[in-house]
């Protein structure tokens, strides 16, 4: 009997794919990458056209032995690694190890792990695409050259353990530049004026904003200007001079890309980019669904395309017609604007079946899997629905020589909004503003004028979502790199999170300034984006990878040599705390470790005293006379525990408050609970709890 071997990357896929194939197929996993450049050396022969020296990754020897053993006696080997450049490179490495000719039809790929997709792929094997392999190889060589050439310089000139990355350094530069903008920002005063006007017919109040004159918009920049305007408006009538009614259509969103999924999961679910990709990978590789078995729930989750297959569109159409009716199905497709840097090899991220509704399979998913699947499913269905339609009205109201405007809108047809609305970074929500029926020439009664002073605000710091957005817009990195970039710059201590915002540390600023002064191309946004285009050209077969590396390396080598000679030793003084070391009496300093900041004695190595940074709550422990203090798990999650630990083991995830329990007089803790906040007594023997609505 003929046997075939199918090799995938993840062991989670093995179980899913096995059930789609006959007994003549064996399925094995590489457990990720199998070969890479050595960690202990550069691993690139610069003199021989930058030839990479690949070695078996430590710990993968047994995996390779198993794959070689399973490959023996097989009539056919199918390399089914992920459908992207990295997956193509892994297949190429496998072909080298298993002695497979890359020109043979040994490579299969599928955009979703379903029976139809897998069986169709098996029937359409192709050769390994060496253009994609070369593009991935070029990226790896570029990153290695930058990292392994600049990092030792940072160790020598700044401090041990630092690293520079071709893309991560640009990400830090973006955050650093935003900090510089904020520091340089000069706030300006401005005023607006709201008129509360009464319609005597309906007895409804209308809010009208001051605009200016019929010819020009007028900006009010000071209190004196506002007082002068108010004086001119005294005694004037407020007359409806123009009414304009119209219709506004709000188009449905496009299906998710990797970037837009990460942004929306952050906004709507509070997921970090790393968490989003971990959960999305689980949904893609396969979940054990009751009555169905293990099946991939979403299409491939690393993509910058919003295109959908005709089969997926038909699936959505059938569902929408069945569930919501014909008037909700989108008659005409909305074509996404194409960007030269977008690779259209994959579809947008979508469920593998529109009829596999989130609530139906909820019991088979954990909490995070359900939330993310629900988001992907809703977005996909909404993308194939009709636009929402609003009735709009704009009213011009004349007062002497000046003009006020009132605007209203009322949703007439929900369309896609029946299923889904996008989250916003600024948290503003669209609300219906319904104005009464007015007529031109009608006089409205002034109830009061409300002048309000404002000051312009500096640009906001980046969140994970907005950083991903700008990385994509500027063409920095690829869909698969956004989450690792953010994880790396946080782990290196170049950036920290202040609440939800990303802020450069003193270390991050020092390293970034050094790179700007000495390696301007490495942290140049346009240069990095152009390099990304060169990698795309390699993938398309339009450029040779060695030529791209040469073009980069020759100038880089000269700059590196100059930097070695000219950069002096840079000292970064530690931030001094008020905490006194009880062993030697010195003021302890803040240090950055693997799990974040901690306190250390500056007398090291003579004094090796260290302490965690304690965040006091001022709330007494319900079990003893200690105080509850904030701590962090190794994964960075905050919890609260007694200061008398280990003598007292009280801990809670909920935030302690100074609110007193009405039943037992202990303290209450609070935690968000959807649109409510739950207040719960911390006394284990008291069952008091209370929910209140969150303030908007």
C-alpha cells in the first residue's frame, strides 16, 4: 500500500489534519523552525556573497530523526508548512534535510484547515517557491547583520545585554519621536460657543454651535474675543435661515487583516498584540468542537489582504439571506483601495463557515477564544452586509451678522450595524441627534449662551493598537512581525507601559539617540520601508537577494567602523529612590530586570540587596494587621497580597478600595464586570456584593 507523509509546523494541526485524510497518509510536525543561523556567531560568510551558515536548532535533533524515520519508505512527502514566506523557508530547509528536490511537486498550502481545503491542496502540489525563500532569507540575513554588528557596539559603549534590531529600533524611534513632540508641544487657548435654543412648537431644546459669518468660519482665541462676540450678540434674534436634509451611508468594514485584527482586539477586548496572535493561532490550527471534532475555525491569520474567496462570499450570502433577509445582503462589493505593499496571496481573516455561529460553539471554546472568534465572525458577516443609512439634517441659524449651525442624524436602516460596529481609539460613539421639525424663517428663543474655554492638547502617546496602525501605514515590518516587535522592545526595557500607553525609558532614549546620531539609516522610517519594498521585490522575482544585501551592507560597514572610533563611553545613571537599603544604608536605585523594574543597592557587588517595588494601597488586610500591597506575577499580571507574606497568605485579583462594607465593616474590592463595576467584600466570611453602572 502506498503511503504519503504530510509535514506541518505545529503539532496542534496534526490532529486536525489527520481526520481529513485517509489511512494512507501520515502527518507529522516540525514543532516550528528546524534550522537557523547559530546564536554564538554571526553565521554569515560575508566574503562569499553573504552565504548563511545554517545549523540544526538546539533541541531539534530528535524531531529531525523522527521526520527522517517517518519519511523512509514513503512514496510521497508533502511539505505543508504555513502559507507565507517563513513557511516557505521552513519547507526549503526540510527539503535539504530530507533530500527532496525543491523543484519536485512537494509543497502544498491551504488558507484554512478544513476538509475541503486540505484535500484540495493534496491534489495540487507545487514546487518550492525559491523567490519567497530568498525574500525570507534576505530578511534573516539583514536582521542578523544589524543585530550582531551593532549590539556589541552598544555593549561596549553603553552597557551589557543591549540589542539593536533593524525593525525594533524603528519602532522605538517612533515612540521616542512622539515623546519629543509631546515635550515640545505648546498649548494654545481656544473657545467655542454653544447656543441653547428653544423651539416653541415642540418645546424641544436645540444645541447650535457658533460657526462665524455666512462667508467665513471664525476661530475664537481668547476670553477678550469671546466677550466682544457675546456683546455683539446681545439682543439679536435667532432665525432659521437654511435647512438642508440629506442621507449619509456608512459602509461596512472590510474583513480583518492581521493589523486590523490586532488593533480591534486591543480596542474591544483589551488583548495585547501577543495575546491576539496566540489565541488566533489556536483558532486557525483547530479546536475540538462538540459534534464536529477538531476543526480549524478561522482562515490563516497572518495576512495584509482583505480579499475573500468566492466560496467564502457565497457562504456569507447564504447565511445573511437565511438569517436577516435579502434587504441586509450587500448587492455591490466595496473594493478595498490597493496598496503596492499589500501582498494578496491570502484572504482576509474570516471564519471557515459562516454557519458556525459563535454562540452555537461557545461551550467548546475558552473565554478568550470565544471573544476573538466572535469578533472575527461578526466582522466577516458585517463585511458582506448592506451599508447603514442615516437621515441627516443641517440647520443654519442666523443671529445678526453671525451664523450658528445645528446638525442632527437619525439612523433609518441599520444594515451591517445590526451585527457589528468598529471600535474607536478616541472612544467617541456615534449617537442619534434628533432635531425637531423646523421651517426656514422661524424664530427660535434663546435660553442661554454657553462659552467654553479649551486648550489644545499634545498628541497622544502610542498604545499597542495605534503603534501597529502606524507601523502598517508606514510599511514597517510584516503582519507576522508586529506582535514580536512590541514584545521585544518591552522585554529589552527600551519601552514601558504607562497604563495603556507606550513610553520610552531613559535607556530607550539613550540608545535611540545613539542610533540617530551614528546609524541614521537604521532608524530611518523611509529607509526601513524601502527595504521592505526590496524584500517584496525579491519575493516577486524582480530582484536578487544578494544584490539587496550588498547595497545595504557596504555603506553600513563604513558607518559601523566610524562609530567604533568616534563614540565614547555613555553612562546612564540609575534613578535613585527614597528607599534606604537596610544592609548598608545607601539609597536604593531602580533597575530593570526580566520581569520589570525592581530596587537594588548601588553598593553592588559588595551589597547584593534587592527588593520588589511596592505599591501601597492603604487598605488593611482582612486576615491580619498587615497592609495590602500590589504585586505582579511573572507574566506581569497585577494582584494584591498582604505585606506580612509569607506569614499571611491573603491574596486577591480584585482592586482593594477604602469603601466600607455595610454588612461587616471590612473593606470592599472592585473589579470591572462588563458595563458594570462589581463591589465585593474582601472578608471571606461575608457575602456582600453590589453592582453599579460604569460612569461614561
